[in-house]
C-alpha cells in the first residue's frame, strides 16, 4: 500500500532523530513489512543502522474528534488574521487568551479586525492592571513582551488532554501491538501529534495507567509534539523495572519512569509506592527522584496510607524526605526556580500573603500532621526532632508550615485517653517540650508577621497559658499591626479577659485584670480589623447566651467611644438585633451614638459615604415608636446623612412608615414631620422607594 505524504515525512524526521541521538546512521530499508501472512499484519517501516541493528516502526496520528479539529482550524485561521490586525495597531506587552470563535470562512478577516478593536479597547480601559478580562478576552500583562501573544482561552471549552490521548491509545495500541510482532527488531511506535491540546506529558500520563502486559510486542513509543521534536513516552524497560522493583541506571529511561511514578501516585497506584520504597530503601535515599512533583505526590499518597492505617509506610516517607532540599533550608532560590518567582521565604520576609501549600517539605509538614492525628506516640519523638529543626531553619516558609503539625501536638499535650477510652500514653517530657515550642517561635519570629499569623493556629488551641505567657502572646501579636493577625487574634483577647479565669482550675488562679485593660484598649483604640472582629465575637456571645448580658455590657458600650468605624458598624447590625431583645435602652443609645459619629465623619470626610452603610435601623426604630420626639430626632439625623451622600440608611418604607405605630395622640404630628423629611429626600431623588402615607 502506497504511503501517504505525512507518513513519509514523519519517518524521515524520526530517522534523523535516531541518527542524531544514537550516534549511528539509520536508513529506511523496507516498507509495509509483513509479520503475519495469514492476516496481512505489517509494520510501516524498517530502519537499519550500519551495525545491522533493525528497528520496526509503526506510525500513527493522534487526533481529536472531527468537531474538535474543526474548531481548532477555525481558531487558527481567525488568529492568523487577528495577529496581523493587532500588529498594525502597534500593541504589545500582553498575553491574551481568546474566546472560541464561531465565524464563516468568508467573514474571518473582517471579524478579526473587529476583535482587534476589542483588544485595543480592553487595553485602553484597563491601563495599569496586571490581569483583567474584557468582552470574553483575558489579558495578562507581560512587560518584556514586544508584541501581543494570542492563546486559546482555558475557559473556551472543556479540555481533557489526557482523555484524548487515552482514547487514541486505547483504540490504536491493540492493532499496533500485532503489527510490530516481529523478532530481531527493536519494536517502536511513533505517534505524530495532530491533537491541539495534547502534549508529551498528557500522553505519558495516559500511558501510565495502561497494562502493557497486553501489548508485549511494543518496546518503545516516541511522541512527536512538534515537527522534529521527539520524546520517549514509553519504554518497556521502565515498566519491567516497576514490575520487578529494580533500580534503573539509564538516564532517559529513569526520567520516563519518574514521570510514570508521578502520575501513578496521583492515581493512588500502590505499585508505584512499593517501587519507590523498595528502590529507596536499597539506595538509602530518594535523591534519584529528581522531580519535585513526584515527591509531592508521594507525600500526598502518604495521607492515603494514614487513612488505611498504614502509618509505618507513611512514616517511611517522612524519614526519607525530611531533609529534602525543596525548599532550600537557607531560603535561597530553588534550582528549578532560579529567579525566585516561587520563593515563599522571600515573600514571607516581604510580608506577602503565602497561604498556598507547596514544595516537598511544605507538603511533608501536612503529612506529619496526619500521622500525629493517628494518636500513635511511638512516632512522636521522630516527628518532634524534625519539627525542632524546621522551626529553627532560616526558611520562613517551612517555619510557617511547621505550625500545622505542632497544632496537632498541642491539642494532645494534656490528653490521657483515646476516643475509644484506651490509655493515651505519651512521654511527659515531650508534652512539656510541645508546650514550650510555640512560645519560643513567638519570640524568635516577632519581626515576621506571616509566621506569627500561622502561630495563631497553635495559640487558638493553646489556651492554658499562664498570665505572663498570655500577656506576652497578646502584646507580641498586637504589635505586628497586621490586619490578618489582628483579625484572628480578636478571638483570644476577650477570651483571656473574660473566660480564662474560669478555665483550667488545675493550673492555679488566673488574674484577668491586665487582659481586661488590653480588651478595653483594643475596643476603643484598636485597628478596624481587630475591633470589627471582636464585635463579631461579642455578637456570638449575645446570640448564644454564652454569658449574662450584664457581664459583657461594659465592653459593648465601649465600641462607639472613639469615632465611627464602617467595619464595626457593619457587624453591629447583628448586635443591634440582639440588643433590642435583651437591652433595648442600650440598643437605642448605641445606635444614636453611632449615627452622630457617622454624621460627623461625613462632614469631615464626604468620601466616607462610599465605605459606610447603616445596619440595624429597622430593629432600633421599632423600639422608639413609644418615644415620638426621639424617633423624629433619629430619623432627622438619618435623613441628613442620606442627603450628604445618598448612602444606605435602612429600608425607606420601614423608616417613614414607623409613624403608624406611634401612640394615637402623636401619630398625626409624627406623620406630618416624617412626610416633610421624605419629600425633601424625594426632591433630591425622585426614584426613592415609595411610602404609604394613608394609614
């Protein structure tokens, strides 16, 4: 059968590739070589080098389905015109993800010119932004880019590159296996990629899940992602090594094997773990696992082992990876990140938000958390030794991640029984060490707010502090002046002032006086992040009837002592709902004070209208209907505030229809005065909500 042009071109590229990489010259010595006369099975090409070594090659194209191919062709055609149109506009410095295009061939050029206008307008409207969207296009600013780079949007359609590769291999491999059923040849399949979204890694991931016992004739599979660029995606020697759990010395095969391991671990393949454990135990290390991704997946698999009760296997992973160089213990850039784009130690020093869990040892901290949670103290000594090193190393990111397993230790430092009532026997010396570590970290990291923020996970569970320890914790954390820290610390400040004295009686008495002073000072003078968060905690106390109202009243009355705060006002809407139930007079007084402060703030700073809004109006007004003059006074202030900035003051009908509940003798007077105020507001905005004045 005559070969197609693409096949002849592909085998020539592959022949050249083999000659260059193997230092032998290969030539095509036969085509359509029959391997089974009865069935007519044959392989496409026979290659041979000067030593007489033969290679049986079967070639096939990996394609998407017809619909996807059609979409890809349309996209490429439109983008060709679009690049030309954008170039004429001298635009540069952006990577632009496009939507999917649906356009007739005859209209592509005109359509592309319109889309170029859209891109130009998007850049003009969003100048200065690093990342933005505009009419279906997604823009990423890249200053060093001297053009506009166009790419297919991730959101344009659902892309399953692994699925595409898997379906293609599943349909092709059974036949290809028969076609290369020949002796005295290296048996190779060459995959020419015509699938727009499939790359070599997608193909490797697909093949990592195949059982190649069914395809015993295939020795190697090469993937041509771009013309002339071949990558080994299957090597039978790698599969044999996995099966026999034997060490691999060939670098190309080992690199492929590591990729298989990466994906098999992601798929929870026990065989991949068994291979790593066997070879790792023999070599005494996992340095040969050169890819951080496979090591991270190994750590993730350790969590599954814990769930299965296989804690010793999970602990083996910890032992083997505890000294992994990722991330660099000194905080220097990692080898695979020379520019430090993902150097979270540096970001922590700069006080940037780094909540993501990454790196090998970063993940390992979470695995240690899982192991500690198994309540097996026989592993605690090893883990404590590791964490003692981690909290002292220069890399702040690892110090942060170490707080998570330490939290698991802290919650167990006083435990004497397991959940099944069996004894929980853990060395008392180690319990004492666990108690001291968070305090040491507090002192060692006082200048690093991001580490202190992470420490709050521990102190939230570590509440049996004595007076000196608790005061030290609060003062160090308050001194950060960091909103994220203060927001979370707001739970501990009222705890030590109000609740701690009644907890942990075995620890002796606890004098709350200094903490009461700290609490009052933070309510009056603290930052907005602290005050608004504490307001929420006081609301929870009211909602859940945690304490009699009289025990927390003095603190609630302090919130409006020192000026208006829009964040506190937002939370106070919830408090007003509770106060009208338990202390209506306090609700009225506080609401009026808040309104007076807001009015003064708006007078000094009219821009506050964009931040502020009034919450709780309806609940408080309902308590004022028996005090007509006070009601009118409050509504007047609300009206004045509305007139200043048009800001939200509550539900307009509820405010002005409140006259309906006023005592009969004052009802008409109140109605008249409220209507005068309403008409004044309507003169400013005719679209104001209507009010029923007929009742």
